[in-house]
């Protein structure tokens, strides 16, 4: 008689662990559950498990962090992730980190059983990723925009990327006695009824100005007479601008204690006495080799915009607007990266992604789509796509995705 598969279920809500155990026990699986990643790791260190089913949003260590650690320490343990906060972002990350599937809460008993059966039978295959890529993937959990905006405002939220997870406190401008001039809470500013006559007159915080002046005097630095250079510095670089005389008189803090007029005379005298020296000339290539990128989208405007955005980062970008043109270019050239739209006339599902992976397995692929779904994000990631961007996306998001892809391959 075959031994029942042992499954680890991890969720910070004990009731969910018990529900999953009740559902899967009917299929004769042996279920062990834990209410934290820490507890699960302790149990996994003492026993072996065929499958891990883990929640994503958990305190202390979230499910993505936990998954990355599990796949590093126990690579043969299969994994399925579940979450009530489903997003294409976490779906892609989960699959690229080694999960076989990603299911959204609430799910039915049949959905859970079916997913577990497919995972244990070997019908679901892990995405072709490297350990280096898994180490680079950002495992922060996406934030709830409305919740953050409630405390920090819409402007703050708009500046955050899809993977930011900020610890939000009251915006500093709302704090009592907060002075925008000094960018701090100031008792003097508060006592004067939230005004600063001296600061308004000079345009500079009097307190910060006094601290700066006091610090300069303590170091013997007089901005009227002496020259300061930020530290650490490169001696050769400084000498090329100011001359070696200046460098010889620099202290460990990058300050030369010689009056400027005297310094100029010393350098002029030294230059007159020094014979002309011929410098060695190093020949650099006129143009660095640029990464080749192919953008495939039937919308010409999207193609042009992506090309312009990525070209500014010194990538060389080609375009294709039809299935035939895309296949022809893939056949002719081994692109480092392909940015592929999901909806192109005459293309069925992920047909083009499969063609790219079959013909050029080393080529990285980023999916862009105006019809984003958890299902296509999971499937594309399984087939080797390194990222998945819903439209519309910002120039910064597509640049970040491209740069991240090249970091995976570096």
C-alpha cells in the first residue's frame, strides 16, 4: 500500500489551516499545519514533506520570503501558494520563486483538491528559473493603495511601485510645529505661532544655519577663504582639476587649509616650473555593445513608445507588429530580451511565447497586456516569462522590468 503524501499547510489563520486539513484528509493525505513560517520551518527541519501549501500575507515572514527559503533548503519539496490578496505581481513572483501554482481565496474544496493532485502527480512543472534570479526577486508584498492613501495622500501613493510595502505614519507636514523650511518639528517655530521671521527673511532655517556655522568653526573651516571637497574623494581626479599642490595640502576630511589666493599663486608658480609631460592616451571603443531588445505589439503607438523609453537606456530596440514579422525576426536574431503583448491578431494564447522559448531558450521575455489575469500571469511565468506588466504601465515600470531582467541574466 502506497504511503500517503505528507503535506505542510501554513496560514496565520488557524481556521483556514483546519479547513484545508479537513478537505485534504478526505483524499487520505497526511496534513501537518503551522500558523507561521517560523513554526513551519522548525517542523520541516525534522520531517520531509511532499508538498507545501502556504498563505502569502503573514506576519513576521511573508509567504514569498518563506517560499524562497524553502526552495533553497528543500528544492524537491513542491509548493502551492494561496492568498486572499491575489495580484498578477505576486502570482508571477510565486511562480518564478518555484511554486507550481497560485490559488486565490476563497476557493472551493474541488479547486483545492484538483490543484494538489496536479502538483503531486507531476503534471505541473516548475518555471525554468535560476537560483540567482530567485535571490534577486523582490519579495515585498504589494500594498493596499486606499489604505496607504488614507494616511499619506494620493501623491505619495502614486510614487510607489507595485512591490512597495511602506510603513505608513502620519505625513510630517501634519505634525504640530512642523516647519517646512527646516524640514523638522521646531519648538521655536511652534511658540511663534507657526511662523519664522528670521527664516522668512533669509530663506534659510536659522537653527540649521547656526549648526552649520558652529560645525565649520570647530573644524577650522571658513567658507569665505578655504575650499572644501566632499569626502571620500579620488586624489587623481581632484589633482586634475585643482593641481597637485592643492592635493598635497588636503587633510583627511578633504579640506585644504590654504587661502584661495595663496593657492592660486602656488599652483601658477608650480606650473611655470614644471616641464610639459606627455600623458598616456587610452583608446576606448567609440560605442559600447548594446543589448538587443525586440518589442512585439500590434499597436504601433505602443511599439514606438516602448522603443523610445528603452532606447534612452542605451538599449537597441527592434519592433514587430504582426505574428509573421515577429517569427521572422526571432528566427534571424538572438535577442537578449523580448517584450511581448499577449493579444496579437492570428496568435492563439501564449503561442508566440512558446515559439520564442523553443527557438531561443536563452532569450528573456516580459509579457505586457491590457487583459491581465492571474491565470495568464501564472501560465506565462511557468513557460519562462520573467515579468508580466498590465497596461497601462509607466515609462519607469517598463525600464525597471527590462533592467531587472538583465540583472537576472548577469
